[in-house]
C-alpha cells in the first residue's frame, strides 16, 4: 500500500507543478500586447450537466496579423481544459466571443506565433491546483499509513 501512496504522491506533485506552471503562463500572458483577430472556425458541444452549463471545445482556430505577418492559432488559454463548466471560466469565454468573429488576441511579443484568447488566473486553474494538492496529501497519508 505504501508503494501506491508514493506513486500517487509523486504523480500528483508532477501534475500540480505542471498546473502551477500553466497558471503562471496564463497570468503572464495578461500583460502581452493585444491585436485584433478573426475567428476562422470553432466547434463546441454542449454537454448535459443537469443544472450546470457544461461544454466541450472540440476545435478553435483564429487568425491575426502582427507587424504585417499572418499567424494562426488554436489556443484558448494556458491550462484551459477541453471540457469545462461555464462557471469555471469566470465569464471569460463570453467576453472572448462577444464580438465574434472579431476577437482580441494576446500575443507574446518575442514570439508572435504564441497567442491566447483567455488570460489571467481563472477558477479552473485554482480548481486543478486544489485537486492535485489534495491528491498529493492523500498520497502522503497512504504512503505513511496516516
């Protein structure tokens, strides 16, 4: 049983670290320059979530121009899952698509091909960080018999 606890602990720490990294990138991307973009394609499926509004983002593609050069991206935001409850994005998705097909994109000045639509620390970052932290604590408890 201790081996399982250690495995759970180390796996949770890896995923926790990855999520903290993604959240940091998302926070940093909020300060990137912005430019206009055009929504070229999107495919979203609404899922039956009972009282909640849930959806699955199958595909998104948008194009934008920086310094006269054309770019295409398919990134919503760092750490953004493929399925999510609408309440987890703090209304960000509605703001992003409010004027669709015209969008505002944040791009990395040193690498304009890196762009996102949703920036900052969101509830889904907090949710995943808490889950991975709890699983790491569970792993520790199982490993130590506590």
